[in-house]
C-alpha cells in the first residue's frame, strides 16, 4: 500500500466522520412542530427562522461533503484501475 493510498484512505475516513456529524446535527421535521403546541419562543424574525437558517446551512454542507466524498472515491477507483493495468 502506497503513501498516497494511505493518505486518501484517511481523507475518506475524515469525510465519513464529517458527514455523519453534520447529519446528526440536523433537526428532524417532527422537532420543529413542538413549538406550535407549546407556543414556544418570541415572535422575532430571527427566532422564527433560526432553525430554518441552521438547517439550510447544515443541508448545504451535507450536500458538499457527500459530493466531495463521491468524487474522491471515483478518483481513487480510476487511479487504482490505471495503476493496476499500467495505463
């Protein structure tokens, strides 16, 4: 196993941990409905939309990390194929 493969394996592990963490930080749809029943929070714009802003930010990062991880895995498979067949 080459140094390049070890480094890329570590990067894939870091992407995997990051995507799991970002998904776990996202709030479920059922949790946002609790404020309706309890009447929770002040009526300011930021308090009403704070959850949406954070969820949009986390969704954007989830998408970015997933695309980067997918591209990295495809790149590593192509590089391994080229190395294997001497191309």
